[in-house]
C-alpha cells in the first residue's frame, strides 16, 4: 500500500534519474539496521549505523537528519541503563560510530572540497535555506503543495506511530509486538515510535526551511520519499490494531482510496490532465474518481502502444501558470 500510495512509485518508474528512490532505499537500510542494533548497541552495530548515516548523506544531504531518530533512541536507552558497565559499553559504541561515519563519508568530503572548496554543499543549495522553518506548516498541509494532501495515506501511517508512542505503557504483548524482536516491551515500542516521529519531525523542519518548499513542478512532496520505511511501520501498526475489529473495513477503504488518489495523480501528472505546478484538490479529485475510471482503458492503450501521445498538448489541460521562483529544482 505504501509503495502504490506514495510518490516512491513515481520516482522508481517515471522519474528514476532523480535520487529519491535511492534515498528511500538508503534510509530503509539504515532503519532496518537500527532496529537490530538497538537490541544491544554493540560497537560493530554502532559502526554500521555510522557508516549507513554517511551513505544516506551522500545520496541526499537532507537524509542525514534521519539519524536523529536513533540518536533519540540511544539517549533514551542511556537514560534507562542501570550500572556503570552498561553505560560504558554504550559510550564505546557511540565513540565507534563517529569515526565510522567520517571514514564512510570521506569520498563525499573529497568531492565537496574539489567542487565547492569547502566541506559542505554548494552555495546554490545553502542560500535557499531559512533555518527557522517558516514553511513547516505549509509543507505538511498546504492544499496546493502539502505532503498530507498529496499523500493522504501518510495520515494513517503517522496516526499509527502516534498511537504506538502515546498508548498506555501497562500492556505487554498485543498484535503490534510482532513488528520485530526486541520490541516486546511497551517501553521499547514507545521509544522506537518516538524515534520514528522524530525522523518525520526533522524532515518537516528541513523541508520547511527551503525557500522552494513547494517543489512546484515535481510530483508530490518528493523530499519526504526518504520516510517510506517509516510510513510502512506506521501503517503496519494500524493494520495490526484493526485486523480483527469493526474498524478494519473503514480503514481498508480509506487506504484503498488513498492508493487510488496517488495512482490517479500519477496518471494526471503524466498525461497533462493536471497543473503540474500545484494541486487543485477538488478538480484533481473529480478527475481521479469520476473521469479516470472511464478513460483508463484508453490511457493504458496509449501508454503501451502510443507512448508519444503522452507528450502531445491536451486541449483540456489547465493553462500553464506564470514562472515562479518556487519552481526552481
């Protein structure tokens, strides 16, 4: 559902030259490794996390902030640790992660020095940043550009993480305990959920700090594709909680509609049925749920046997808006 209901599908198959599919993979590998390393926080595991954090930063600089989640989890584990020996072992793991990050990031550091003359991204990137995140709310909820409007399935996934984070701690077991070994205790599940919500929060902060926060001209809020694996976990929690309840049907229908919304927007974006600079929710919904079901056979035929027709101007396409500084890549 997350694969079909988020922009990941678009950036895997329609715009694969962009970095977002690779970004989703690197972040998923980092998250997968963290959920295993956190059981013991061994020195080898912490070194792997440090190296994978560097890999995320080399794929997309914004993704390195995802490491805030495991950092929060590590701090919580440190706080709850009992005994000087346990804390000494945790400290050793943290100290190993730093040089592992540095060594793995070395190729990118050398590239920065060669291209930019400094250890950092190009000024073309940094000059667009306002670090007070003035666009944080818009990047989430703007009707024309917001992540939750482009990708409503994320609402369900984030609700699952929020429920896991703030549910009462007095209940062991439960269907969501099967999300992975080492998460049997409610306190561990809460800490992991809070860490994943921290990953989401830092991505909202960074995306809301970019002047071109609208990513106008791109499909969806592409800067959130790195959170794909986090959304998978959140939706898994929702599925686990409703699988044997009367809420299963409404939630299933909501997820199916969210998936079709994403697929419908992909078709509209690819065929020129929508304004590629922004969403028009009412118009896009009408086309997605009323027009596309009738035109789908024709669209499939054109896609398979007359691909060039997708690039021909459409008479019913919305007029192109005037150029905007937000349309920069």
